[in-house]
C-alpha cells in the first residue's frame, strides 16, 4: 500500500512541476490606437435587422469605428431576412431582395449583428460574417496595415429637380494586377427614423437607422472587370439612377455612395477580398 | 465486409515499420457503424420554416458519419468519414458543406502504458475542466487532436496526460491544450465497505499568436476604463479535485474546480462605446470557480438524488472570443431533469457558464412492481439571485400485471426566456403541463402507446395540446403519429404541427422515415442547448452497425 501511495505522490508532484515550470510570462502589451497611415478604405457590411435586439449595440460600435477611422471606412447596413420583419407600426420596410442576395453570396451569419469586413474570411473566425462586435475595429485596423493596390476616383452629379444621379468612376491600378475583379456600387442612407428592438429597453419607437443599404447600382454580386488591370489603362464606368421622391426616406442629403473593387477566386470562394473602396455623399 | 477489411489492411500497412515483438495477428476484428440523416425541406412560412438556403433553394440536406474500427496486433485503429451537405447542423440558419476524414486514431497498450494518437475523446472528473466529446445533433465535436498517455501506477491508480489542439470541423483551432489527471480507487476492508474514487486534474491552455493578436486588436479599442486590470496571458490553468464516495446505498460525488484569471467574453457586461453611451458585451478578466455535488440514496424502492452546482465565470474556450457552442474545452453538467415528453421538453435551461446557482432534487419511490412515483424540483438562479428556471414535476406510474401501464403527471415550469434564448424583455414563461401515457401490450410482439399532454401558458407561443400514438410490432416495425396544436396562440394563428413516422428494423439496420412539422424551439443534448428554427419536411435516418 505504501509503495502504491509513493507512486501516486511521485506522479502527482512531477506533473504539477511540469505544468507550472514556466508560470511567469512576458507581458503582452496593448498599444493605444493610432490611425494607420494607409490610403485604403475598408468596407464594413453589417448584417442587421429591426427585430435584432443586439443590433443597436452593433450600430453604436459602427458609429464609433466611423469616428475613429474617419474616411478610412465605409459602412453599409444590410437588412437581410433574419430578424428584419417590420413591426406593425413600422413606417418602412428596410428589407429588399438585394440584401438577401448579398447575404447568400457572402455566407450566412451565425447571428446578428455580424459584419463582413472587406469581405475577408479571417482565419480565426468560423464565418466570414464576424459576430463579435468588439473585434470589428481590430479587423479594420488590421486591414489598414497595408496600402491599396488600386485607386478609385469618383465624381458625381445630382439633379435636384429630376432627382437623377450620375456617377463616374475611374479605376486605376497602381501596378499590374492579374486575377478576377468585380466592381460594386451601393447607395446608403442614414438618419431614417423607425422602430427598432433593443436588448435593454425593448422596442425603441424613434430609433435612428444609419448606413441603410438602399440600392445596388451594379449587379448584386458585382460587375465583372477585366482580368488584367493595367496601370496605364484606367477603367471607366458610369452609372445613372433616379432617386425616388422623398417620403421620409430617400433623403438625398443623408445619402452616400460607396464603390468598391473585390478580388476573388472562382475556384475557391473563401478567397475574396475588397481591395479598395471610395465613399462620397450625394450632396 | 471483406473489402473493408482489405481497405484497413492497406491503410495501416505503413505501421509494419513498427517493431512489434510481442504483438501477433489474431485475425483482427473490424466493426463500425453508419449514421445518416437526410432532410427534405418543404417551405412553410406560416410556421417560420423559410428564409434559409435549404428552404429557399437547396431543398435537401444530408449529414452522415461512417465509423470503422479495426483491432489487430495489439493495436486499435479508428477512422470516421464525416459528410455534411447543405447541412443546418453547424448554423441552424445557414448551410454547411464539407466532407472528409472527421476522426482517426491509433491506440496501443504496452503493459501498463496506454498510448493514443489522433482525435481523442476523454474527460476529467465530470468534465468541468476538460471534456472532449461529440454531440451530433448540435454538431459539437470537441475531439482533441493530439496524443494521450495513460499509465496504471497500481491496479487502482491511473495517471493520464494529453496534449493537442481542439478539432474545428475538418481543421483544428490554434490554441494548444494539455492536461493531466490522476484517478484512483480505494475501498475499506470493513464488513460494510466504503469506497472512495478520488481524482485530481489540471488542464492548461496556451493561446496561439493569432488569437493573442486578435485579443490585442480588440482591446486596443476599449477605453482605458474598460481595459483597466486586463493583462493578456498566453496560459490559463484549470484545476479540479473530485471524489466519489460510496457507502452502501449512499453515493456522494463532489467536485471543486478553479480556473486562473483569463480573458472571457461576458455578454452582459457593459462597455463604454466611446460616444458617451454604453454597449453590452465585453472581454473581462476573471478567475473561475465551480462547485458541484450530487448525493444519491438508493434502497428499498427509494431513489433520492440531490444535486447542487455553483458556477462563476467558468467559460473555458480554446479562443476567448468564441461564442455559442464553439471551442468549449469543458462541460458543465446540466441541472434540470431530462424529460422525455414533447411538451415537458419544450423549455429546457441551457447551462450558464458565467454565473449560475442551481439545485435539484429528484425522488423516486416504487413500493412494488405496480406503483411508481417520481417527484422532481429544480431551481436555477444567477449569482445575483435573479430567477432563471424553476421546475416542479410529479409523476405516477401504475402497471397492471404485464398488460398495460398508465403514467400520468404534471409539470410546472418558470423559464427565463430573455436569458436562455436572448429574447429581450420577454416575460418569464410560466407553464403548467399535465401529461398522461397509456402503454398497452396487445401480445408479446405488438403494443400500442397513446400519450396526451397539454401545456397551459400565456407567454411565448401560448398554450399547446399534444396527442401522440405509437404502434409497435416487435422487433421490426414502429408506426407513430402525433399532433401538436397551438390551441391558444399568442404569436401566430392556430397552427397544427403534425408528425408521421415509420421505423423499420432489420438485423443491425434501422430505417426511419418521418414527415415532420415542428415549431421553433430550444434543442438540448446533455445541457448544451441552442435555439433551433422551425422545421417542415421529410426526414430519413439510417443507422447501421456492422
């Protein structure tokens, strides 16, 4: 019996020694945020919905990200089908087929709010749509550690009487780019007041919805660009859209356009990334 | 069968380089099983069975697991092929597609040493600090991909050590998990022996650089106040001390666990949003504790079990930023009765890893073969005393000879839907559910089972009526049908949810075909739960052992 106990004690203390042989760790520093010096514009496509109780928290985080990163981010709120049915007293229905098509194209979320950040599938994540709100800013910062490989110059004209919007884009690669590329153009609107469910206070009747995706001027999955983007051969694209009459929404003074180029791999849909974007307000 | 054997011989012929001095072929043994679930989706927007790729476009999905085990030359080999096509298991509102080798392992015993390499399932104590396991209905497969050693120090004392990374579908997570456990057994030699089965376990998790970088990248955007006291460490340790005491009719299991401070995601903690407001959910640095005990008495027709558990900040994941059922290193035992009837299982409390104080008492009494009584009480609160779940259940069983059995009872539940399902401002669901089951043995082969339940509630979907019938012709056929009716609806119209099913058993094969219309609800296996959307369609399942 004594022999057995000696064996047990030996095994126990040896194991504890092995496990704790290196308890002291070098401190991991958490650097303060400094806006990276980058010409990239990171696109955040947030999956949201008026019946999503945690989405107001996501929207607040986006607002904060917008304040921190300024012109280096472009934000879109995608009201796809999950938790997006309007309330009986909702004035607007933010759902539109293109929202679901974008969500289906990029991959369904595990829940809402979730966000595609530059449409990248980050290695630690289970989904392209990232559900941890607190990590969004970090991914944006990570994307801004590199420089853009192409430039998008945008100009536009809006006729207040006809409400016609003309957008011209010039896409110019900084160096020779070969691959598969798509161009997408969104119109978004902020400042829309309508009910929203909130985790802590229930339904907020006069909630201000920002970054709402209102229209897609290209194919929902993007217009295909040439496989070779040559720095000497800029690509021109033009878009025309008549903005509907203002009826509480379609308020042009609150609207933005976002244009971005996505690089993708036909064989492997996991490889897809927005390489540059541009954002401008319509007025 | 022969071809499978040949396949295995080819697969493992590479091991011939291992010098096997004392292990000779004993002819080998090949065995395994197949589990396949096929779902044919039929959109029904009235019950919410829509707006997922399966209902919108795919219409069909299948999940399958084919397991093969082969033993020879003193080795055990295992291989499992997993397939998920248009599967809703990983994400109930998404579609998951992949296939490949979901598990393999090699096991060899050399005298008192046991060596396993590959995908390993194991646990320490009741799993509070470590449990590598599989729950297919929720697509939880937390196998450890690594090496495990076990050594019998004495006939009654065993030490185990393991290291590896946690499985993540067909990949692994980055963090490294290592652990050690010592389990023993001691029995007094008195006339009425008392036995002890003590154990001690340690698990350490080392975060990978990617995960640490992500944590740094998240925390650098927190305000100084939210970052106060936070110190990122690569290593986290969890310890557990446990013992099972058995003295005659009494069994007493007790376990205490402690986890060193680490970053965990607290979905209820408030974080400054930098705009003058607060937002819910943030990383906090906390140490964790669990105290768990169960005391059982079983004699003279009585079976009494008392259970208690206190949990504080015991989320232990391979990556602190993972949520839901992903990346869990440990398993916290559930603290409510595992009911079987359709309506008594409608509201099941998920284990709360951040804070829970739970008590349960279960009393069974069978004075003779004719009568049986069950009483159960469960109470779960958070550590601030807020009610999360309460259940009272009484059940009486009367058996008339071997001809028929009548079971009846009533269940009362109070269920915090806000907390368990994340439905804000949802009131506590209060239910009263009487139930009755009648089992009639027509003859030695045929039997008929009828059951009826009624759930009275004013919350969530409102009241329900359930009627079910099952006709069995042993050993081959089972025919069943049920109706679940939202008799007093709150959220929808009065909707009928029918189910029809036929099961055919032949030898080691079991075929099942069902037409199912199922309301949205929480699905739990072993205390791990998630909210599942409604289902409408046809299910085919095949289970085959060989």
